[in-house]
């Protein structure tokens, strides 16, 4: 560090270089070495739901604020037997609903799975029964090998439009703006919830299923 006198003094350093040493606490790695993780798609099956994560890549640095994410983490996500149910997931391409007050589609986020779980409407004769379940509030989280959260609280994991699905793999590419990721981010931990379908129209949907998947980050940068 150099320092110089305030203006209108001469605008050049007047001190010798000064060195400051700041002790940092040791960080314990919570994920296994990336070399021990599969170098390809990772599939996990729970309660009849199969989730596959693949093609995890980290983009070059972006000129954005910390709240918007310094880089983009892209990945392919295939869910069989349910739908994503986290609040900070933008499923624009999967679920569109038309507002009764407008001709344009109203886009909801992953809360649709939570709304379906909270309400069950059935009709018996001339009466309508509405039952509710305890609310669910959960977010899609992404952490680095040391357990540090990479996804800003104000950001959302989004899926682009279907027209952007190109190449040999037809699965959509999800985009997560992350902060604090870099060369040392050789793998990440994804935690999210999937809503199973209801067994009958009158019954409340079952509880969302939590998934905890460590995946390897490809050394090839994302576009």
C-alpha cells in the first residue's frame, strides 16, 4: 500500500510500500475432491422421482453488481416424476398462466408447486370443500466446495426459453447467477425441492422431496 498527501499536495506517493498481513481462519472443505465425483451426468432417485444434473459450467466474469452475480453457473436439469417447487426458481418456459385481467401470460415462479400443496379443492354434492396444508418456504441453494453460498439472496435460478435449447442435448439449460465462484470452484453442491404429483384431485399433494446433489464443474467455460 502507498499513501500520498491530500490535495493540493503533489500527486505522487510519498511513503515507502507498506505491507499488511491479515490472518484468515482456515476453511474446511465440505465436498469431496472433484476427481472423486462423476465426470458426467449425476442421477439421484428418491420417492419415485429421478433427478439428473449434467453439463455444469462456470462462465467468465461479468461486469455486474454483487446482487446480480459475478458469473453465470449453467447446468442441465432433468426431473422425472415431479416439478421444481422452490421459491427462487423461475420456470418461465415450463409453466405459464393466463391472468383473467389480461390477455398476456402471467409468469409465476416455483411457488406453483407450493400453492398446489397448500390448497385442495373438492366438491361434494352442492358444497365445495377447500383444505389447506402447512406452507412451504424453501429456496434452491448452490454452495462451493467449502460450504459458502454462491447464489445471492435476491437472485433466482432461471430457465431460458425453449428456442434456446440447441445442440445434441435437448434438455434445457438452467442459469444461476453466482458470486464468489472462480478457479477454485471445481465442484458445487445443489440443494432443491421437487413437488410430486397428487394421487387424486381431492387429496393434498405429498410433501416436496429434498435433493442434495454434489456435482463436478466442467473446466470448459460456459458461453
